[in-house]
C-alpha cells in the first residue's frame, strides 16, 4: 500500500526549531524542498501542509502545529478529510532508544512513551501507521529525558542525524510506493 501522507513530528516556534524533538520536522522540510513544495499553514488541519510529487506520486506532507502531545488532532483531521487510512501514513519522529546516525522503519506497535505517537494512535483509532524512527540517543537518566529532547543535539550528533535523514531520503521511492521490505533492507543493513 503506497504512502499518501508523511507527517513530521515536532514543536512549533523558533525556540524549538533546532531541538532533538523536531527531527521529524527536519525531514518533512527536506521532502518539501525535494518535491518543490512550500509548507503552508492550514488551520483546518492544525498545522503546516504541502502537497508534493514524490516518486511520481502525489503525497501530502504535514507538520502539526499543535505541540507534540496534541499531534493526533492534526493528523486525524487531514487523514479523515482525505480518507487516508493509517496504513497509508508515515510518521517521522525522534527516537530515544536509537543512537544518532541510526534510523529504523516499522509499522504499528505501541507509543513507547512518545506523547506524539500516543495522541496519533488515539485520534486514528489504530496503531497501524508506519513510523520512521530517527535516532537521537538517550541522556542516560530517565529524569533527564524531557530536558534532553528539548535541547539541540551536539555538532557530532547533528551530523549523524543528518546522515540518517539522508539515508531515509535514499529509500523514499520504496517508501512512497509501499515497498517497505526493500526500504527496510537498505536502511537496516549495516554498511
């Protein structure tokens, strides 16, 4: 099943722009440039959206402007309006359990404590959307997580995260066309 909607998770506002929690926004912005589109605020979808052509397919891009813990409101409204099923959605988000430079693709599963995913599952009524998990690393102490995700990565971490986003872009055609096994093979195979 092809992907019709790619959602990047993050928090709106200049103060959050370069924080680890906005890794999903970074990739969606990259895709908008690649597809020749411009992210525009769309009130009825509670976020910025663009419709672009990626891998010869019309694809919606979305950045919820509701703050992370209300992401589902934005995703649910666009998906419902355009009749996009959870299986046709790819959500791109930061992942604490993966080191910077690593990126993982999977379908379904729980929210793993990620408030953005938790809200999307609630609004879609299903966990069966695809996830592109961008590794940001872990601060080592659970009590430091909130502070960690709302800070910018170090220069070396940023370089590694950028490499992982480039790797995701290299399998974009497979993802858009729904050839997830080929995309996962390329992304998850150590070079």
